């Protein structure tokens, strides 16, 4: 699904990613872990084709990601911000994105997204009245409404209460069971250990380790990092 080779990215004179290489196979559910400032957000934004690397190669299904804009339709991305208009309702916001994606049968898709998010009773209220958890649930459906095969999530549990976080965990588990490939930068990686298949450790601008979860004990540093990070 994803092949990254010798990826480099600087902001001003600061190197964030340094000759980073990583492969994510189709159908994997990979947790991306690393300290604050390690470059997780930069890596995900590059994979979402929102930021160009300074050098290196990124292939999506063996095609150069930045050579063909149509490849972006295979990607769903959820960053730190919901990217919604606060004065518009859930329905109006999703209709806006459906137009951007040029989706056919958009009314049916919007209705399904709202149902999946559990926000049907609130669908005509302005987004500024929504809690953080409500906005996050809707934002996930927005990232999925064009049926991407690759889902990139940047700290999706941030700001969620326990019920909302549990609901997100179940939604991700179901997406993975349906064949979606997921790469999730997780501030609380422990809660994904029951669903994920792999873990990748981003340190000093490079992926230093990537293993299946049943191999975690072979990398004591990564194992303890994942289980101790709060």
C-alpha cells in the first residue's frame, strides 16, 4: 500500500525527517508512535499529499504519490483540526465535502455518515454547538465518505472522553475488519493494542523499528515505550 524510501523534510534549517523509510502493506493497522516533535504529524501530512518532502520517494500502490493527483482519492486523512465550518450544520458541512469529492448519490452518503456517527438527532444544529467528541466522530466520517482504501489518523483520541474514545476504537476495528489500511499516530497507543497489527517507532527523524504486535517483546525499548506512554 505505502512504500517510503529515503524521505527527508526540513522546516527552515531544522531537519524533521531524515532518510526515513517505511513500508505499510495493504490491510495493515499500524500504530505510529514517537515523542512529541518526533515528526509524526509531518509524516502523515506528507502521506496525505498535503506537504511535499524535500527528497525521497513515496509510492501509493506502487504509483508515485505526488505525480498523480487522482491518487489522493484513495486516502482519508484526519488531523488535529476537524476542518468544519462552525456556523454550518453537520449535513451542510458534509454536503460541502461531498461536492469537493464530486460524489454521486451524495445525499445517501451523507445520511449514512451521520447515522454512523450517531449524530442524527443533531444533524441540523451548527457545528459550534457540538462537543469535541461529536465533532471528532463526524470528522472521521468526513474522512471516510469517499471510501478511501488508506486511512491516516493523527492523534484521533485527543480530547475525547472515555465513551467517545471507546466508540472510536470500535469504529477503527470495524474499518480494519472490512479491509481498510490504517496508519494511526497515537498519543495513547495502549488502547489500540487489541486491534492493531503493527507498530512503528519514529525517533530522530527515522523509523527505527517496525514490528508486528506479537513481536513487540523482541524490541524491549518499543514494548516498554508503548505500554508506559500516557
